[in-house]
C-alpha cells in the first residue's frame, strides 16, 4: 500500500512528465509546478530537489525513448493513493498555458485510463 510520501514523489514525477511532454516549458507551467512542489508535505529520505532533478532526467529519457506509458505504469500504484488529486494536477498543468498540446492531451488520457481502470 502506498504512503503519502510515495504519492508525493509519484505526483511530482507525473507533473514533471506532464509539463515536459510537449517539449515546451512555459513560465506558467513552471510556476504551477513550483507551487505544487512547495505545498507538498515532504518527509522523504531524499530531498525534494534531488527527487525533482532525477524525475526531470527520467522524464526526458522516457519521452526520448518513447517509454512514456511504461513510466506512467510504474507510477500508478503510488498515484492510486489519491487518484483524484493526481488527475486534477495533470489537468491543471495541461490547461495552465492556455493551449492544450496534443501530447499533453494524450498523456492525460493515458493517465485517466490507467487510474480509472481499477
């Protein structure tokens, strides 16, 4: 069973993937991610900055190697801890820049299907 900290880490990883998926990082997306990061109750062994840096590298790798679905599937158990917050966060990021990129929509739809399948 996932813990709150497991969820926080998975949420951060999913959010980074969502805002990097279209290859365009906009200021309002970055500000939304920063606000979300600041609001997390972090109690992990690794600092939030270390997890964020690793998640950025992992997201880049998943995108460039076309392994996004597998990356999301690995996050699923922890995201199920609060699937509504995960979906709300993904939707906010997808819509934050005023335009919904096709890649963002596809990722959101994959996430929705993944989390609602249970």
